[in-house]
C-alpha cells in the first residue's frame, strides 16, 4: 500500500512579463536571457495577490477538475519560500480564504525550490503510516515580490504561480515508488534572503540596501545544482529499482535550461522525454514541479503506467527526487 498523487491543479497569474518587456525597464536583452537561461516570459502576480491567494485558486482548480470538496482534506501543506506573512503560515491563510470549517492541521514547508518534494516525502510517510488520508500538498511562490528588480542577474530568472496536488493511499501498483531528499546547510550563504529574520531584523538600512530580496551567487549555485540534481535522480531511481531508460517522463526543477540539459546528459534521460516549462513560466521555486506536473497532465504527456521522475535542488542547499508510477 503506497501513497499516490491522485489529483492536480494549478494557477498562473494573468499578467505575463516577456523578456521584451524587461528590456524596457532594465539593462538586459531577450537574447541574453534566452541564451543564458531558456526563459522567454514569466507570469507575475497582481499587486493585491499573495501566495495564499494563488494556492487557493490552484486548489479550486484541482477540486473543480476532480469533483472534490476542500472539506475532504485532512491536512494542508504549502511548500513556499515566499509566504504571505512570517506567521501564521500560508497554509493557515489558505484555510481562511477557502472558509474551511474542517479544522485540519495546516502548515508550511520551507526547503527552497525542493520544498514540494520535501512535502511529498512527508506526505507519503503520513499517508503510508495511516496518520492521514487526504493531504493537500501545494507548492507556490510570489517570487516577483521577493527579488530585487535593480539586480538584473536575479530578477529576470523567476516567476509566480501555484500548483496543488492531492496525496492519498492506493491499493494498485501505481503511486510513489521512491523519494530521496538531502541538504547541505554549509552552502546556505550562496542563496538566501539576508534581512527580515532574527539574524538581521528589518531596519531603514536593510530596506535601503535591498537586503530583503534574493541574494544569489549564480555561478556557484549553477555548479552545485547540476551535481545535486544528478545525484538525487540517481538515488531515487536506485531506490525504486529502476534505471534511466525506464523513465517515461522527466520533470526537473526549472532554474536554467542549461542546468536541465546537463542533468539530462549526466542522468541519461533524453531531452525528448523531459518536460520543459522554463520558457513560459521561468523559475517558480517550490511551485515549479507541481505546476509543471499539472501542465504535463493537461497536455496529455503523462499516461497511466508511466514512470515519472521529478528532481529538484534549491537554497539551503536542499535537493531531492521522486519516482512515481502514474
Ligand atoms: C544567473 C545565471 C543565469 C548567470 O549566467 P552566467 O552565464 O553565469 O552569467 P554571469 O553571472 O557570469 O554574468 C555574465 C555577464 O552577464 C551580465 N548579466 C547578468 N545578468 C544579466 C541580464 N539579465 N542581462 C544582461 N546581462 C546580464 C553580468 O553582469 C555579466 O557581465 P560582465 O561579464 O560584464 O560582468 C546563471 O549563473 C544561473 O542560472 N545560475 C544558477 C541560478 C539558479 O539555478 N538559481 C535558482 C536556484 S533554485
């Protein structure tokens, strides 16, 4: 008896910001962004739209498409680095928006871009041990409100959106065959938000110096990303007793097309089996994998019996992968 992803949904904000739009407001070019990252455009949340609003819409999308009521969930987990507020959790704000009366536990999972895969590991454990029956696991970010728009090296890389997944028990041979997660906190300084926490509380100086936005040592992150994505994919495949050739569709975290290309090559999964969303949605951190999974399903790229490999890395550093039989 194993846990299974039984339903998906997603939400992308209406506003689309293209590389050509960015050319008009900063010293960059469509050519630079496309050739260095693979990104053409990204979705941007409205001024009054926060992470929990997008999660609520992704959940509504999941519920409508699968004929489920949110009152059926017995736990809500939101993986995010860009919560509505430092506290309470985004998951609690989601309960408020959906006016949920079922009083189920709700909490956030913070593990950088790997957050949703960390959530999958936790959800699978709770479901398989019998402690929960229907976990709503979302991954969502409002990165546009977390980046420094004067820093062209990071601002162009990210987008906003939310993905929702439902994790339940299955009795057939489908479901989550393996998960693998890891972290290396000695690399925390390479990708983080310096101010706004207990280390460096908000002050006039921190606001002036834009220390409440993403700091990233891009080149170093790139190198580790490929290494950790390869390792995670290989470990998850090994735990599932499968090889790269068995993978029907690969859904990697989408931070940079060049990272994806290098990972595919090292793991041995061809690009033709790899589902790419970075061109249209950029990097949505913890939202990337659940949104990409839902888009792949909507495009009929995931079929019953398919072996789906998902793989991510992110700030922390964190990394992880999962192998699922659909
Ligand atoms: C950020 C990243 C795209 C930069 O690409 P790169 O090829 O390493 O580029 P560099 O940082 O070496 O910068 C090269 C030049 O482009 C410039 N540049 C940076 N951003 C630019 C932009 N948006 N437009 C135009 N030029 C830009 C730099 O200033 C630099 O100019 P210089 O040589 O005159 O100093 C790349 O390092 C990357 O993707 N890293 C991983 C990021 C990641 O995965 N983050 C998410 C973690 S989940």
